């Protein structure tokens, strides 16, 4: 009996129905952006200093400018290595004293201001920025700065748990049902986060968003790849991820127009309610219906696709069978991922590369938010370079192969991070250029690990292998905020040094993997274990044939 792929060859592998469905599902990828990297704008940390009512009154009485007020009253003015002093401490001085003058008021208390005692901020902080962020509203600075790390780590914990749990539910109860449920929960929790009365409730609703948003993104990815023909799966997968990049560009503009975090959160969340209309626009996956022995419903969906594409169903294709990969004869286990030498090597290298891609991708975005002079423009420019990344993959993956572009992109990302450390601030154009090169390279590596992972496992453990390895992506996301924000407190460029080392190691490890260009997907464990051997055998046979012919000529 024919499979879905056989039927799609006759009714259209990527015609009107698939194009419309691809556009609708790409909007989900587009809307996922604010949840994945929204921390850059929601958690923006402006320059800040201790609030002191006495200083404000003295400044008003003396008519100080802001620069004079900072110079006279804030510890450690100007020095980069004294940021903690000027942002988190204040002089232990009674600013309401009548003997304090308007010109260097502290001179009467100590000849050298460094001798004056300091204390932590007592009355909150003053933030030198328009608008608001979760940092400025909930004072997530100084001793509370770890709470910003926790905010982003929480959403990644949600990604990790939700992708596994809802992925299982999507296999059990259907793609469409789980997609609509995740959309509804994501939209409601996003709105509730925007109106959260305190940090704790905001954290809870962000966790809920994490639980369902990435799972919904993955279900959308699975749906579109199951609706198109075999020859189009890789292309739609790449462009589905490119829709995420479009979301990055739009997010920078919306964040610039709405510098208040609650309005920004509300604006990027409300469109999700429109996706509930997909109940009438997108059918269930026929491949999933077949896997559940619902062939009648699957045939109904296929006839709908044929009608939408303006094609007719041949009489010989009126019955269906499951795809070869859907018919499992073995029960996979986690031990199968490390039981044999080659699969064990693939698993460890892929796990590390998923982890690395997440750490560098999210880490570079977060670091840019801390080091940038204009976070909106730099975010926009760095997002633009993700489009060339998609083009590079499309034009190299079937010409050059997978391994060398993948390894090269990791190495270039690592070198770019290291080079950025040594570029002086005066060469701002060069700093931006190198940063964009690093961002483009890690984007290539991230998309490449998504595409290649499935090609390195045999059929019966392919889904398990990809899910286990990709889970390291979320673990990397959990650790990245602490890595970035804590290391920048030591030295602003220290995270880049760590990223460089991690990226260079990832590039070297990729070179240990076999090339999968032009090779059929492995079906058995033996196929994977022998992936490097057929070429050697072939070269040996050619050599023997040449020697034999030479002998005959003699």
C-alpha cells in the first residue's frame, strides 16, 4: 500500500495547501522570539545609583547639574572597575546636616573621600533611563541581581520540561490538539505576566510560558514537515527557523517604541490569541492519524489537501500504509544511545554541541544587552546576519557537506568572541562587525546541529536520540544567564573568553563525526557503526581493479 509520501508526489508536495499552512505555522515561530530572547529588553539594566532623599534636597537647594551631583555624592565616579561602588553603595553621611556646603560638601568631613565609610543602598535606587524594565520595577540589582538570572533560567526550565512532556502528549493525543492547548496557555500566561503584582507571580507565569511555548514551536515544526513531501522537509525546516529571525527584527522595533516592559509584554502576547483560529485553518497531521490506525480520517485530510492543491486522487492511492519509519519493531532505551562505540561518540559530541549552540547563541544576545551603547540598533543589526546564515546552509549542506561548514561555523564563532575581547572601544565599527560575524556563525552551527542530529542515529532510536541531545540546549539556557551576568560582574569581557573556548572545542569535536552528505539515513545500529568503513572498502576495491588491469596490459 502507498505511504503518505507516495500520495504527496501525486497531489502536491509543496503546493497551495502546504504554502498556506507553512505561512500560518511560521507565525508561531515568529511569535516565539519574545519568549526566547525577550530578556534583553524586559530585563534591561540601566545605569543606577543609590537613592538618597537628603542628596535630592541638597542638589535642588544648590542647583547642581546631574554631573555635579554624581561627582559630589556618589562613590567611585566614572571608573569601570568601581561600578559596584557607585551603583550599590552610598556614603554613610547625613545629607541633611546644615554644615554641608554646595561646593564639594564632603570636603569638610574627610580630606580624602575614600576614607569615608560606605553602606549598602538604604532607600532603593535611581535609574538613568526612560521607561521601565523588570529590573527597574522590582529592583533586581546589586544583592538582588541574581533574581534576573533566575527569571531567564526559569523560562529555560520550562522549555526543558515542556518540550519532553508535551512532545509525548503530541504523539499520544495529536499535533493539532496539543498545538491549540499550548497556544491558549501561552497567551493567557503571557497576559497574566504583564499584569503581575510582584516578582514571584511574574516568575510563575514566565515558567508557565516556558512550559508551553517551546513545545508549541516544536509542534509547529513537526506539523509543517509532516505536511510537505520528502524533498521539501529540510527547506521548510530552515525557513521555519528563519521566521524566528524575522521576529528578532520586529522585536527590536517594538521594544524601541514601547520602552515600558508591561506594555511590551502585553503587545507581543496578544497576537497569540489569533492563533486559536487555526482550529478551522489547519487539519490534523495525516501521518499521526495513520500511526493511530485512523486511516479513514487520514484519507479525509489527504483529500482535503488534494482539493486545495487542485489535484485529483488516483484510484490506486485510495488506501494508506504507515511510513517505514513509523513501524517500530524495537523498543528503544537510553542505554542504546551509549551502548556501542560510534553511537556513544555521536551522542556525546551532539550533546556538547547542542549545549554549546544554546550557550553561545543566548549568551551573545545577553552580553550585547549589557555591553551595547544602543541595544536596539545592535540587536537589529545582529539579527540581520541570521538571514545569511540560512542562505549559507542551503547552498553548502548538499554541495560542501555537513561536517566542514558545521565545524567551521563553531570555530569562527569562537575566534570572533576571542577577537572581540582585544578590539578597543574606539574601533566600534570593527567591534560590531566581529560581533555580527560571531552571531552569524553560531546561528549556522545551531541550525546545522538541528538538521544533522537525525542523520547520525538509526531509525529505532532516532527520535529518542534527537530529544535527549537537544535537551542539553535547554540545560545550556538554564546556565547561560548565571554565566553571563555573574562573569560580567568580574570583567565585562570574561563571558566572551569562555564562549571562545567552548566554541573552539565544539568545532574540533564536530570533525570527529562522519560526513552524512549523500548517505541514506541509517536503519540499524550496524549501519551507524559502519558509517566510516564503506568508503575505505570502496577505495581498496578501486585500487585492486587498477592493479589488475595494469597486470593484463603487461
